[in-house]
C-alpha cells in the first residue's frame, strides 16, 4: 500500500513525506466537500468550453462555405462620385 511519495506532496501516513497511502489521500480529498464542489465546477466548465469550441468550429466551417458578399451598388456609385 505505501509507496514513495513525490517531494513536497502532503502525506496522510505515519511515515511522513517518503511514504504515502494513496487510498487514504483519495478518501481525504474526495471526502472534503469543498474539493468535491471544485471538482464538479471544473467538470462543468470544461464541458461548456468543449461545447463552445464545437459550436465555434461549426460556425467557422459554415462561413467558409458561404460565398462572399458583393459590394452594394450604392456604395460603388458613392465612391465613383467622390473620385
């Protein structure tokens, strides 16, 4: 169960930083209500970010398929009169 821990990592075992029980650490982290809320918030944010990126990609491909808009004739006439 006990494995060598990475330096500067919190430990939940008697052995200190060099021996870490990952099962106890997971229980401690997942049992903390604030940690669970933060994890859920991060999941929601990443899902929204992924959906927004998919929608953006769809819009980009759609605009690339559309033909360019011609210049309106009134603008052409106004520019010709000024010159």
